[in-house]
């Protein structure tokens, strides 16, 4: 299985980069992982609605270049479905059983995802009603993907 994470912006903090690298290493025995970063737009402190739309559109256009029709696309969005780790593992495993060989996770920037990206997604997933930094979401997502593969393999994990 191939797992792609298409995300807005580069990870600047070393501790996030180290965590991402660690989970990428752990995941290497279960899947082929790629992380595709697209350039983020500079966002002022209090952008107008028009400016927000322009920023989302530009970031969305960049993301859409990497979104593949033959992949199963899961957008991380606060309004998405919530599931526990076992159900998430079952989702990943179930997609594999159905013949899906490529899952793309879509993570927006500080303003979220453009509607064009959301429309291309096969489903929306929410990790919480809380807002997290989009760089931290990469770490959380990779940890849950790793946990999902371990659950599916019948290997121990911490509840």
C-alpha cells in the first residue's frame, strides 16, 4: 500500500520534523510513504473573507496538482467523520481488501482546505473538534496510520 500525505507548507520546527521522520521509518515496514508539501501563502493576522478565499484557492490549486483520480482521498477537516483507532485501522485495512493500493491524506494550511480539494476527496476525517496546528496534524496522522497498521497486523499497541 502507498500512503501519500499532501500538505500545505513546510515543517519548520525540528521536533516536528524528527517525529515525522521517526514515524516514516516505522511505517516503512508496512507501506510506501510519501509526503508532498506545497507552498503555503502568507496569511495576515486578520485576513478579509476575500483574502481568505484567494489564499485557499492558491493553496488548493497547488494541492490539486498532486491529487490522483486512482487514489482514495481522505481530507482532514474539522467537519469530517470521527472514528477511534480501531475503526480507523479497519478503514485502512478495508480499503486494501477492496483493492485500493494508494491512499492520499489531504491536510490544508492554517485556513483549512479549498472547496475544490474537499470535493475531490472520497471522505472527510476529523481527529477532534479542536483546532491543531497543521504541522502537528502531520505527526498525529502518521502516528494513527502507524497504529492502524499495527492493529491490522495483530501487533501490540497502547490503548
